C-alpha cells in the first residue's frame, strides 16, 4: 500500500474512479433501500450501537461505537490502514482515501477521541487480532494491541 503525506502529495483517486464508486452505489443501493434503515451521524443503529461520522475515506464513511454495561468498543473501519503509520503519521494517507484532506482531519479527530476515551478499538485493516487501544504519544498516537487468548 502506498502512503503519502501532506508534505509530498501522492497519488489520489482519479475523478473517473470516484464517478465509478458513485455509479456503483446508485446501482447497488436502491435494491436494498427498502430493507435498510438510514441513521444520521451520532444516531443509534440499534440499542448500544451508534454510527460515528467518519468522512473522507469514502462518501458517507462511518465508524461504529458499541456501548454495553459501561464498556465501549470503537470499530474504526477504513479510518486507519496500518497500526504504525496511520497512528504515528495520521497526516499520511493511502490512495484509497476519497478526500485525503477530510480523511486526515477525521483520522486525527477519531484517534484523539479513542486516546482520550480509551475504548477498546478495532482497526479493520490491522493484523489479527486487530483489537487494542489508541494511546496519545507526543503529537501523534501509538497502537497497543490487546493480547489474544484462546
């Protein structure tokens, strides 16, 4: 995966690719719309499960916050792509971010929230078990994986 920084902008999604994403959504979503329930940012999907707005990676991209008996679990989805670079250099972005500037702002905000609130978190693109904690480290962040036990 290629990562790029603000100081040296790299490859971004082409307009054609972006149009393809939108066309795929317009084709694929209507057939399931009647069976879907749309939730606004911050809204509850179901009891204890909230949609967290996380724009930039893809249109209407979101993370999910689970709450149960005082415990929290934050599913970061595509906000982060690597447990080292995404946290130590949140300003670096992969070519897959639809809007790199907005994705970077979102990444920094969500990582700060995760470091402050200390929920268990999961990075979708992280290696197994992909569950841990985000820790504030100077001006960036650090990933502390939770040890897996069988």
